[in-house]
């Protein structure tokens, strides 16, 4: 199959962190000026949480945490897979039948919730309430009854997986902003850190120092695949394959991977929600020092903590077939892949070395998830060193604070 003449980079697909991250840092600086506004109620912002995946508020006898997140463009993949293009619009009924009428919006709801909840739990929060955001370009989007039912059911199931109440949300119709046939999925969540000792970041005003330190083990829990990160690049690859094949079958998303699954189906594998696992780990008395949800920035996220520490990786999990496929057809380097995708690592715990086996057992026996120690934390400059791949990321490559 012909490759693109030029590599398809993450930035060329419309996602350039060099453009996004400066605004994030500017927003954090401006947001910091608003901390005083809640002092009137006796609450206090944990300033160390600015730049983390969730904002933490000290409510006195406990902490609360808040986060808002979006799905991204994964729904566009689902729409293309469902309406499998045969080159003749009169055959739409046949296209839907070709994919068994699946809308995949139950999966997309779980992906959306996973993006929200997996960020919330990184600070040690237990999810309490979830809100959904479903913005469309035209209200007629909801006339597709099966799609709407799947979306609602998916949010309910994902809320159950998270252990949170689904409290509602917002469904605006944004003509002129969103494509008439598209939907923008996102949402927010609230959680509590109780007891306060479960906080997984520093709170210097309360005398809570960062637990993350030299000698900590790095425990990786498997992903289910691409999760909901990197879909813009995957869609560019699909477009290129389609251009090479024309309008005949099989189209881009029907391209078969090495494991026998189709490209589109693999992209639509539901994202793991790690809230239940994290809850069980805490309840087992395991001392979690820090947590990372591996989404944008890939394995660079391992060094999200502001501490000047080095993260040394001795072993890497075998990535699912979707990742070498993306690497081949985008002509990305291995460093680019590990710098942007989860590459089989969905969530990371930093814990004392002697507790790694406990996490491994809880993950496998209670959640049917593979987890294992892949490396350790050491003193040194802020960096991630992936020894088996001869890859190193400097701290300056993760500018999220």
C-alpha cells in the first residue's frame, strides 16, 4: 500500500501542542488571580493543583476536585464507519447494514466519561457527580433514535463504571459553529478526596509535601488501545488510504490490521475507566504517591509532576496493533509515537517498590487489567528515559504548566 510522500505528523493533522500549551499556561496565570474569590466561604484553592489534570479545593475537612474535558474527534470516525461509503449515496441503507447498524455512540459516551474521570482521579479524588455536554450543529441530529438511545445508555453505563451520579448536562444546538451532521461531546465531574491524606499532589499551605520521590516504582496499567487521543492523526491516515484506493472496497476504515481487526473498529475500542481500580488500590492501603492519565503528550506525561526527577523505564508493554499501523502509515518515528500516544500504557501509578505486586494482583483479579512495574524514579534532571527504545524526553518537551 503506498505511503504518503511526506510524513503525516501530529501537528499537520491540526493538533500542535506548541500552539496549545502557551495558551494553557497563560490561562493558568490568569486563573490564579481568581483564587481569592472563594475565601469568603472558608474554601481555599490548592495552588499546586494548577497545571495538574484536575483542580483541587480545600473545603476544610476534605478536599474536592473538579475537571472538564472533551472527547475530541473520535465521533467522526464512528460516523464514517457506520455510514461505510460505497460511492453511491443511494446505498446508505446498505452501508449501515454492512456494519450491523451499530452507531458506536455507546462507546463514544464511555470514551467521553473516561477522558473526564481518568483526569479527575489523578489527584486522589473519588468521583461523585458527572455532567455531560452534547453540542450539535443542528437539532435534527437527535432524530436518529438509535444513536440518541445509545449515547444516553452509554453515559449511564460509564457513570456506573466510574461510581458517579450522572446529574445531567447541556445539549446546545450551535448552527454555524459545528457541522450540521456532527456532535461535540464533553463534560465535567466533581469528586472528593476524603480522607485528605489521599491527595496525590502537594499542598504546601497545609504542610502536605509531594510524596513522589527517588526510588518510587512506576506502575503502568494497560490501555485498551488508542483510547480517545490521536484520532485527528488517525483520520488523516484513513483519508490518505482512501485516496489511494478510490471509492471501491475496502475503504480506509475497513483496512485490516495485523491482529485481524479493521482499522475503524480498532479505533472505536472503548477507553478503560480506571476509577474503580484506583478506589480498590486506595482501599487496600497502598500508598499512591502520584498518578498520571496517559493522554495527549503520550509518555511525556510521566513527568507531569513539577518535581525535578528522572523517570527511567526499563520495560515497555507491547503496544496494540493499532500503534504500529499508525506509525507505518504516518511515517512517524518511534520517538514521535511515544511522545504523542499511550502506546499500550493507559494509566500510571507511582508507589513504593514493595507495593507493585499488590497493584498487579488487584488489577488482574478485580478488573481483568494487566499492570506491572516498568521502571523507577531517580534523582536528576526532569526527563523520561525509555531505555529499551533508546528514547529520552527532556522536561522542556512537556510545557503544560
